[in-house]
């Protein structure tokens, strides 16, 4: 099966490079706007411990919103079910940076993967601690999950977002006005921007995702119940207002980032990371989504 998968990924890489309808890079974060959209990498970590790759699978990229999965895992480890008093677990049907529902729903974000919800989970991680400590906890989780210490924060990306992230500033202040932010908005946002600026390669991300896929060689960092729940949230909310379309086309839990990454989980079978920086209208990787669809279909990995 590994050889067939190797051939399939290399054909997919060639097909994408030939016909790639790459999409547009995120331009609201200046550092990300400089990235060439015509890039692609994929890594598949299998249940037998092997990892199969194609394209630029070892090139690091900005994981952005994929970090929300790891900050949620840390919060669930820290306070468990209590987190749901501050954030919901329903799809929002709105873009990732939308403020609309926040007013209607009195400052409780719909889920931990939209920006407002992730700002709340990061704020929770800051309880009684300094930004450095909260960021160390997230980094430690990711490094332990990937069993790789060469994972760092790109400070230039964090600074770049801090200079232009006006919608997040609005969201944090709005949350604060409803009493759903414990720390000063600048402190929570500074931490959030740094967490989003973690850089990983597809190989590192696929290895980190093993804890969610429940693969036999995954470090024991999450209970089965927690990973099942995170997967459910990824399926329903991981691609924002594109989540329904992603579930329809791919049929697997996934989490996208505006840096063009997608973490895709085939429970008990594989953890997959895909990167292509050009985005579709929802802010999710254009060719990454295409690759996820082709892979899930070819391997018959849809959970449905
Ligand atoms: O907060 C933001 O806008 C970015 N740091 C992360 C957004 C993101 O990755 C959306 N995903 N597709």
C-alpha cells in the first residue's frame, strides 16, 4: 500500500504543478502576502509508522489557524469541560474573522476555531501566567506530538500580524466588553499572534496530527475522548463557512490555516498535512483542498 500511495502522491504533485489553479495568498498579513502561491507539499503519516511525502513536504510554513487545534488541546488538558462556558461548539457559517454573531450571542463565540473563539481559548491559557509561559505550553505540546524540537515561532510573522490585525483587535475588545476576556486585549492578542506564527513543515505537522488520528506510534498526549471531540469540532468548524463543502468533498476532519496549511485526520488510519499557500474564497488552501479530496477518494478514507 505504501508504494501505491507514493506513486499516487507523486502523480498528484505533478498534476497540481501542471494545472494548479493556485488561488490568492492571504494579503491582510503582509509577511504572508510575500509568499509565492505556486507551491505544494504533502505528508501522510500512516498507522504502520511510515511517512510518505511528495512536493515541498519539508519546507516550513506559517501554521496560522491550525495552531487553534493545539491551543484547544492544551486548554482541554488544563480545565477540561469548563472551557465550554466561554466558547461554543457549533459551526458558525460565517467567515473566520466575523464579528456578527458575537453581538447576537452576547460575546460567547460559536466555536474555538473561528478567530473570536481562539482568542478566548488563548486568553484561558493565559490565566495566572505570562504570554511566554502560555506560548511555551503550546510549543511544548506541538513538539512532543511531532517528537521534533525544531519547531519555532516566526517573530516577523507575529509582528506583521500585530501591525495589521485590526479585525482581531476589534474581536478582542468586543469580547472584553462582554466580560469574556480576562486579560488585557493587547496581551491576549500578542500571545494569539505568536501562536499563529508557529512554523512547521508538512512532515512535522503530519507527525503532530498522529495524536488526533490515534495512530499506534503517537505519543500519549490526549485521551481518546478528547481527540474524538477535537475531531468532531474539526469536521464541523475546521474550515469556517467552507466546512460543509469540505466535509462534502473530503469526508474527514480537517483544520485549515491562512498560511495555506491543512491538517487532515483519517481516524486510526493516517494523519495528513498538506500545504499550498494560495487560498479559496473561504480563506482555505485551494490546491490543499483539491489534494485532500483526491487523497480521501483514492484511499477510501472518508468517515462516511
Ligand atoms: O487571526 C488571524 O486572522 C490569523 N492569524 C489566522 C486566521 C486563519 O488562519 C484562518 N484560516 N484559514
